[in-house]
């Protein structure tokens, strides 16, 4: 796992130093897929913004190397933890907080009320959607990801199919792929 966390910054650094001016990514797609979609989009416009919108409509995520230098990809768990921590205090309205009764007089304890947060949230819905920018598994490629997704979907059903246009997967599919060694990365 340590290697995959250090490989991404090295890859981004190499891209920044190379002659590339942009990088494109589409889950499960390869170079030939990119070339075909690129030809289609270039056939409709010569203006860069319209070209990028056309590619995005076909499911491609394209960013300039300058934009990439400002982007941080983090595992979904890290993103969830950071988001939960930053919103936890604000998410509990004052009227939902529970006040513990004061200690009885003469008990030796301070007699003051204490505010206690409500119980932890219920388990996550397996059909809820998780945004994934890319998947990472040491030594694995796009074909491996597709095969592992198929195995998971054979068990979970079509309701869990990834939405490649929106860049999301169901929580159930995400958890299944995690058990197979994949790490879902999202933008922070």
C-alpha cells in the first residue's frame, strides 16, 4: 500500500515534467477508446472548451498539467473521514443534543448538566453513490478492474453498476472492490 501512495505523486511529477499539456482519464477505457472519442469531438469543434465538454459528455475526465499540480487525490476513506470530522459539530442541531441529568446532590460529583451527542449514524446504504476519480491496485490494469467489477456485479446485481458519466459507484460495489484490493481515489 505504501508504494501506491508514493507512486501517484511520482506519476503526477513525471507528467508535469513531460511535454504533456493535459491528461485524460475514463474508467475502464484505453488509448484506442480515447483516440476514437477524440476524433469524434474534434470533428465537431476546434474550440478547446467545446472539445473538453464533448469529451466530458463521453465520460472523459481531462485536466491540464497546471490543474493537476493543484489537485490532491485521496482514498475515499480519507475523504469520508475528513468530511465527517469537519461537519460533525455543525451537523448536530442544538435541539437534537441530549442533556444528561445532573449528578445527585451530595454525590461528590459536580452537579451540572452535560451535553451528549446522539448515537452514531446508521450504516451506509449500499445503493448510495460514491464519487470515484480513479481506481488503484498495485500491479493491476483496466482489464483487471473490469473483471473484478463484473465479479462484484454478478453478486450485487445491476442496480450497483457504475455510472461512468457521473464518475460514481454504489457503496456496495465500492466495498466489494475494496475487498478485492482496489483503492478508490477521489478529489479533495
